[in-house]
């Protein structure tokens, strides 16, 4: 398989509405499946944690197709968001972005933590990327990938 060509570009405060729209498009099916789809709640949750300096657009062929947010913390890095528009999913872009994020965490010698909604396809994706389940709550599963764990093939 050929690695997809993509770039990560910095986000600005003015990108917030476009990022919300991407988040809603990416999560709508999973949230509807469990009866929790609410665009206003999705907007409020992103607004509460939005840090443009930690947010990067995923760009393919000049189009913004997703975004990734990584927040370094004292003992681990939090992969706070990784969303791709549904039309951009299944093409290897998410795996390529994840490999880059994992390499960045490895370079800092930090484990990477991520959460995924119960019933979301993201759970299988994170497990394929080498993340291990460490906690489950009523709505989410939380995974950790130790620093320098083997990188998955793309």
C-alpha cells in the first residue's frame, strides 16, 4: 500500500467553527448509535478544551480533511482528538498521522494516552496501532501506548 500524502498545518482560533463541523461529521454515526448525538454538546465540549497551539489540520490534496490535537502532560501525552471526515476515512491517512504522532511521542520518550467512545470504530483503530486498554468508564474506553512500543506497519 502506498502511504497517503498529507501534511499537518497549524490551526488558528478562527478555525474553530470548521473544526467543530469536522468533529461532528466524524462522530455523528458513533454518537447516534448510542443515542448521544447532540451537535451543541459536541461544540461545547470542543470549546472547553480548544487550544489552537496544540491543534493541527490534516490536509490532503490541499483540502482540510481532519485534525489532530496532542497535549503534552507531565507523565504522558494526551491524544485529545484525531478526527477525519468520513469521506477521508479508510484511506490510510489516519494511520499515517497516528504513526507520526507516535514517533513524536517516542522522540520525547513519553507514553501516549487516548480515549474512544464505546461502540466507536476508533477502538479497533487504536488497538491496531498498539494501544492497550487501561480503563473503561460508562461512555469511554481509555488506552495507552508506551513510548517506543513497536510502530504498526502502514
